[in-house]
C-alpha cells in the first residue's frame, strides 16, 4: 500500500491501485509503430513498461527523478534514453509513433496545457498516437470527458477515445493527423 505523502487510506489506496493496474494494461495494449517518447518521465514508473515495448526516449526536467528511472530500468534489465530537459521543449530526433504524457496536464493551467499538447503533437509522426494518463479532477462528471478531450486535443488529432477509470484516473488516446 502507498504510504507516501499521497497516501489515500486503505479503501482509496485499493481503488487507486486497481485503476493504476487498468492503466498499465491499457497502455501496454496500445498499438503504435516506431519509437516511444515519454514527456514527464518522473521516477520511471511508466518508462519501464514503455522500454519493454521498444526504443524509448524519456524526458523530465529533474535529473534526480531520471536517476531513479535509470535505477528502475537497470533493475528490470531494460534500457531507455533518459534526457534531463524541459518537457515542453520542442522535439528532437526521429518522429515518434507513440507519445505518452503521464500525470502532467492536470498540473497545468489552460495555456501551458495547450502548449504541452502542441509539443506532444510535434513529436508525433503522422498517424502516431498520443496517450494521456492523468488524474481525474474532483467531482468530475464522466459525461463531459469526451467533449473536454476534444477541446483539449483539437483538430490535430482524430480517433479520440477517453475513459474515466473510476475516482482517480483518466485515460485519453488519439491519433495525430
């Protein structure tokens, strides 16, 4: 059970873990071609899964977090390209087939969130996929998620799908035009 400052208590912790497990299965099943880019890698929770699927470049502004991600990768016998830099900086290298944005957008205001979506789109090859895993706002109405995802992603993405997993997490995927 999570006993960090984000402890949700026994029931909240169990529902959080269940939703997190569903998000892992969802991300692991997403189809893509080409390399993977993770914007906001943090301590590498998602990086390990992504690196098990293919060539992964993970970005985070904090080197101490990337050091923890590196240790996680080593523990699992995996490798990824870890880059300490601002996650909203422009793309570098070959276009990606999958861009993952975990737990970033909910921490941003409207304008920085729009910029982050622009940056994520810039990383993608045409037909590439964006995958957003994020916190559901308190008292979130699941009926409004599709509309909110459409407004956030705009016309640069097609085949949008969004899902509220329960009390804690929201999943959004879409294909770049």
